[in-house]
């Protein structure tokens, strides 16, 4: 049976220019690799950024419990100008693998597949290993939900998931994500009554009402935070008044905001809380409002369990570092896993999304060793 080396596989993956949801053949390439070591693979389509659908991969080895999963993605961000080394050449230089996706997160995908190929070759075990690879973590986010829908239809149950996002900070394994905050965007539009600014009482100024709404929202505490997550925070990111004349009170004014919220909230309860504050101010100012929301992801959190403590122990053994459990960072595909217990553990994130993204070869080898030990300990 074949085994794969993480360095060579990472190079091969980086050479596919998978910007946005462009596949470029990478999912069939991975399917071929995984099929050769015994996985059954299925490519699942989802909505893409262009006219073509995005292609996502679900691969499974084994049929019985327990079932451990790896979640990753092959899409990369653009930001391709002014690189010292071409972003898709995957050049090895001075102990580093250079290329777009080396850290986020083709390098992590390569480490897991390398670990799995060696584990399957050298061990007989009872249980299942699956891999989900989405095509659009950096953009639309339709891929992972499409795979999860397929799994529900097939009644497949995942017992634990390792998400390969680059969670590490100063050294591999120094941080392990056990949750992430939710993210919700909103637009508040306040409607008043336009009029000439010289005639006080003839108009209702939506700008004044909006300013008071903003002040009230910013001064209102949403919560006090949790053990692993900071207090929820609302930030206004844009304000707009469609008005060309300084002496005319406009008909409406609007503002956009983003809320990063912890696991004390679900988006629906947070909406109710915000609506109550907004409408109370608007009513006092005799204005009407329209409030629109778009939820990027709910907050999620896995209470530290035996698997998480097992991984923490492995990291300590291999790296000498006591990993910090936290819920830092933005959103990831992990938000689509529902109630599946999970953690995020991957390469360092010091060059992700930057020009000249790179990862050290020693980090790739170290992460592969950690993943190998996770598999060995999980199936004991």
C-alpha cells in the first residue's frame, strides 16, 4: 500500500491555482491519491463563485465506529502580486516551503493525508477515518454544508473531528481552537422626514436618531464573556447618508455593523436583543427603522473532553509545549459541523493571506507526527 510524504504532497497541492472556487483538477487528484490507499471517495457539487459549480470531496476508510474526521479546504486567497517566488511554484528554499496555501491550508491537508497513509499501512484497527475537503472556505462557504447534507442523507455519524486550520501561533501546537465566535452582519436604515434645515420642527432628522442608536448600541454590554471567549463585541463599519445638500435634512440614513459573539448567544436571540435597543431609540426619536441581518456563522464550543485532552498531551510530548485552549480567530468551515465534538489544530498562521506565504519544513514534519499520534491514540 502507498504512503505519501507531506512535503512532496504539499508541493503538488500548491501547484493547483485554486483561487476562489476554481478546482483546476485538485479534487480528482486527491480522490486518486486517497483511493489508492483504500478510501472510498465522492465528489459533491455546491454553488461556485462563477458559472461552474464548486467541487468538494468526501472520503471514508472503514465502516464501523468510532469515526474520526479531518476537515480541510483547498481554496486559497488571491493577493498574488509582488511575490519574490511565484505563488504556485511550491519552491523549497532555506528550510521553507514557499507558496500560496502552504500554511492555509494545503500544507495541513498534506500532513493529515501523509499521517493517514502511514497509519493505515502499519496498523489494523476497528473504526473509520473520513476526510472532508471543501472548495470555498475562503469565499462562499457552501461546500462544507453540501457535504454535511450528504452525510445526513446517508445517516453517517462523525464522532470527532480534527479541523486543519492554521491555529498555531509562535510554534506548531502552541494553540488549539476548541470553538469560535459567531459572526453576524447588520444594516440599520433609519427613516425620518426630510426638510429644510432652517425650519426646526418641520423635519425629523434620521441622522440624529442613527447617531443615538449607534451610541446606545456601543454603550450596551452584550455579555461578560465566557472562560474561553471574550465579551461579544459590536463594531460599526460604515455609515451612509444619500444627501448632496448641507442645508437639507435627509429622508434616511443607514449604517453597517458586524457583531462577533460568543457561545452565550445564538444569532436569533442576539437579533431580538439588538432590535429592542434600536427600536426603543427610534421610537423616542419618532423614526421608523429597517433592520437587515446576515449570519456568517453561529458561535460554537466543544467542552474539553477526553479527545481534546489526549491531543493536548500528544502536543506536549512531541513539542514540549503545553497547548493553550482558546476560541480565537474569525470564522472557519468548522462552524458547519453542528454538534460534532471538534478541535482546530494546524500549522502556524504567521504568513497566511500574506504575500510570500511560506511554512517551515520542520513544521510540516512536526504536524504530521502530531496527526499520526492522534490516530494511534484515538483507535487504542
